[in-house]
């Protein structure tokens, strides 16, 4: 999967730009890389959802166990996105706790 932030140069450039941004730098020297990593992984997850999973979900012939498996895969991709929304301190204002990231007893 190719993406905007998937090359080493693009990632490094973003880290450097974020490090000069006062709203990010105030969280410490590791925050720019943490945030860039989050953006990179969120990009991958969204591309996977939009390019692979959503077209399958839109296919009316997908039913039964295959549909359930796809829904579980989508759920895991979204959980991955949620993790990367919580990991950087910058995004923690969105939801200050992470209890909603834990698996419920029903999904185990």
C-alpha cells in the first residue's frame, strides 16, 4: 500500500515540521515522532478500509460468515485507528480516557 506518509523522507519531513510547531512541541521531544507515526498508521488503516474493506462491504453478494469476518476485520482496523488517536498526547483532548479502547467481554 502506498501513501502520502509511507516513505522515509515524507515521514521524517513531517516529524521535523511537527517539531517546530509550538502546539506539538509543548508535549515534549518525542511527541512529533509519535504524532507522525499516528498519522502514518491512520493513513494506512483508512486506505485499507476505503480501498479494500468498504468495496467488499458494498458488495451485496457478501453474506453470512464472510460478512461477519469482514465486519470483524473492519472492527480491528477501527480499533487500530482509535489507538493512534489516543497515543499522541495532542489527541488526548478528544477523549481523555482510554477505557473505551478495551475489549468487552462480549467480543472475546
